[in-house]
């Protein structure tokens, strides 16, 4: 079904966006057959070949117009038909369209349609206008687009752009911070084992395992001669975390999430956090971690990639290898010296550094990545995998406790 030139995610977005909406003429239970035709009509776009024979009116017609303005463009170019749909280059018409889709569709669908409008119709330039930014639905992908336009952004737009980015960042912090702090605080406590714990600090699983040889069959019990417990992490710095982030264009969402997590980690007294971004140059943004918005506007999405140079800098900043976790977030398309990059990873691991390789830190899964480099890192004991924001605290907890990483099953 390509009557409107829309497939995959776009079609799914349209279907989810039209479900349960539209004019029913006051009927409590619309005819199921007509409702099915109506939905297919909205998805297929109303061309002669769609086969539905269904006419739209009222809000349904307005929804169809909003969809056709974005997704009807390919049909016009392919078939040479003169259709009235399209956003054109007019800022007022785009502003009206942005308002329409927020009226007719749920937020998740609005975000997909905005992303498609930027990709399909080349509307990035319009995001440099304050009135456009005020009309859009802010999400991680929009932030990535704004960051890529940062250097071209006029001064009149920058304050509005920062406000949009700050809203997204604050929403992410609310969602991610509490669980991250709780998970890592527990990992820090467990990583400091003691042999004379108080009762409520006893690690019963490890204590039982350590005392199995003292099992008394006649009593069917174990006599724990040695107790193992959780030591309470002191206020001094116990662990060091280095976030090394590839800022090439494909990593935009990962940069956003990593900046938020970097700020959360930096707020924890027991973790000394460093944040480094790189393309062919390396920039240390650690001194800006108190405000992730400043971190994001300190990045420059796009450009080449020199992972070896970035890792060389990170390696030079490590003072306590056995207490350090380095997290490389990159698609591994190396423009620098490949063998040197691998040697640095091997050297860091040999010194006691916990090395984690994330192909992405986003909700979308792994992007295109260099499989040869990923396999080489896995052979060094640093498997590369994509990580969702919800899984990231568990990955960091495993790195802190020096236990196997919770690699998601992608089979």
C-alpha cells in the first residue's frame, strides 16, 4: 500500500493517529465496516486507486489535509498530478500546519510527523525562526536538529532554542534521575565489601556461599563463621566515570541522553564524572556538567571521527584505573588510526579500567555501525551494544561492581 507514498513508521503513525477520531454524526456505535473504510481512506490518501470510495468531511477532512500536506508530496511528484497539498516555504503556513497536527493527533504522532517534515520537506531552515520553535512539539530528535543548526542560528533565535532544549532536558531528568541515583548508590555500597558488617548490612547471598563448607546436616543449617556485608560508601570519591561521546551527526539522540546522564552522575558525590565529546577534535565539557543545556550547546554535531585521539585524551585523565569506568558512545566508524585505538582499549582494560562500548544511547536501537570494529572490541572483552536510557543505570551499576554487563538480547 503506497498510494500516498508512505510506508513503515509513517503509515503506523498515521494509523495510530486516526484511530478513534473523526465525525460519527452523533452515533454512539459507528458501523464497523464504515469505520474501517474511513481509517483506510485516511491512511491511503484518497487517490483514485485507493479503492475505499469513502468521502470525508468535518474534522476528518481537516486531518486528511494535514496528512496530505506532508505525505501527499511524493504522489504529486511521481504522477505529475496537480494537488493542492504541500507546506510550501511559507512560514505562516507551516505554523498553521504545526498547530493543526497538534490539534488532531496525539503527541507521539506529532513528533513523528515533525521529524518527517524536517527530513522530507527540508524544513530545518525554518527552525531558525523563533515563531517556528514556539509552535513545535519538543522531543529528543528536535533537540538533535537544533544542535546541528547551532552555528547557523541567529541570535534572535538562540534564546528560544535554549528554552526548547531546556524543557526537553528537564523532562528527561525527571524521568531518569531518581532511578539512576538509586541504582548507582546501591552499586557503590555493594562494591565496598566488609567482613564485620552490622546485621542490616549483611549480604546474605555471599555469606551463605562463603560458608557452605560449614553446613551441619543434622541441623540442616549453615553456621556462618564469616560474615560478608555491604560497606557504606563514604562521601569521598570512590569511583571515576569518563563518558566519551562521538558527536557525529548520526549520534544526535545519544549526545542528548549522555549529557543528561552526565549531569546526573556529576551530582553524586561518590562518583567523579568527566564528559568528553569528539569528532576529529576532542573537547572536555566536564566543567559545564552542572547544566546539561550548556553541555549540549557546547557540542558541534557532524564532522569526522577520531576515536583514537579521544581515547588517548581520556586515558591521560585516568589516575585510578582500578576504580574507573570509561564509557565510549560511538557508531565506531573510525577516521583515525584503527590499530592504535584497539591498543588503547586493551591497555586500559589491562590496567584495570572497566571499558564499556555503547553503539547508541537512545530508544531507537543500534544505528548503522562498523561491525569489524565492534567485533574487534568484543574480542578484547569490551562488547559493543546499543543501550536504551532505561537500561543505562544497570549498565553503569554492573561496571561499578565489575560484574558482567546486562547486554540486551537482540536476537
